[in-house]
């Protein structure tokens, strides 16, 4: 049973030519005629099941009404060249805020609205100063539903686009939000999500894969990381270089870190090859330099 003022539910037949379809006002944005071709075919066959909602409007010359909700239905009917359309004339919407609220609330309840459009609708309420709980009550949604859409609007546009495409899920949005001040990290994670999605993986948990992402990334290690890897190698490898208290991997990392010369690196490599009974075949210029070093050493001794 409907309670309160039911005048806003009275249906009239309004001339199509007198109705302003304001795409800027509609939270769905511009309706492309090609998008409603199937709807137009359905209306042509079985009729219009729901009237549109309009309000008296003076902001557009030649128009008496503006659509509050039903922009897709109006566009479809226009393709069918109807002269009039069933409409509820909403005289209760006395200002722009109430009109936009009505548009947002009607559209937000529809299941075919993608998450970005829902987020844009929530953002309008946020800008107007509504609290999360107030938005939740107005839209009939949970606080968590509102929260994830509010966060989406605070993330970069490329994340919003992938969310609209269905690649980025609500769970991803919550996880990406913790990196909102690091666009490079977000870009890296979104790329990872898309790669996994292309391989058929849907339930991608960013937190569970963060170590994998970092481990597989090609980058310059920090001095501390090099020190940590040296310690790990020392704990795992027991075959020291002949006559030295070092392991060949130590020498590799030390050269990469800039702690030893290229000459020391090749000397260590030659010792490792000898230890493993492998041929030592460096570039010819390197061999000549090493031979020169050996001669100098022998002459000194």
C-alpha cells in the first residue's frame, strides 16, 4: 500500500516533443540510440511496461518537462516516433538537489548499472556533504556497498575504467585503495590483475600475490637486499673458493653492488671453473688482462 502524497504517481500522456532529455543530468550519462535498439523492439511488440518520470522544467526553450528517470525508455520510444509517452509528472521535486536525488536513487537500484556509474552517483552525494550512513539509507544499500564506490572515485581513472569493464572487482578496489598515494604501484597491480584475468583466474587476491609480484619484478636491489642475499648464500653454499673464505656467488653480488673490481670478479670466476673442472673461456681481451696480472704477480713474488 502506498502511503503519503500519491499525486506524484499519477500517470499522464505527455507529448514527446515537450520533453527535454538532459544527458548531463542523467547519472547514466548520454544514452546512445544504438544501445536501446533491443528495448525499442520490445516496446514495439509488447508496449511500455513502466512510465517515465518527468518534472516541470523551464530551463530549455521549447520544452515543458525534463526527464527525471527513464532516459533509455524515452530514447527507445523516440526511435519508434511515438507522439506521446506515459509519464509521471513529479511536482514534488521542488529543487535541483531533490531532482538529482530522485534520478540517482531510481537508477542506482537497477542491476544493469555498472560499478563506475554507481560510484559516480555516490560521489554526487559525497560532494553534497552527505555522510556514508546517510547515503546508505537514501540508496537502500549497505555501508560497505557505499564505501567501496566512494573509494573507487578516489583511485586513478585507469582503475575506474577497468572497474567499469568488470576487470577490477569490489575486493580489488578495497585492496588497491591502500596504495592510493602510489600510482605506480597501483598501475603495477592492475597490470598483474589483468594478466591473471586473461589467463582465466578470477578470484585474484592482491595481498596474497604481493610477494610474488615483488619477487618477479626486475629492478635494482638496495644495498640492504644485497647484504641479505649474501647472508642467505653463505647459509646455503658450503663449497668455498680455493684458498679463500668466500663463495663465488658472494663475488658476483659484490661486483654487482660495486664493491669489487671486474678483475676480481674474473679471478673468482676462473677459480670457480677450476673447482668445478669446467673450461674457463673469457673474452680474449679479458684473458690477456688476467695473464698480465698473473705475470705481474709472479714478478712481484
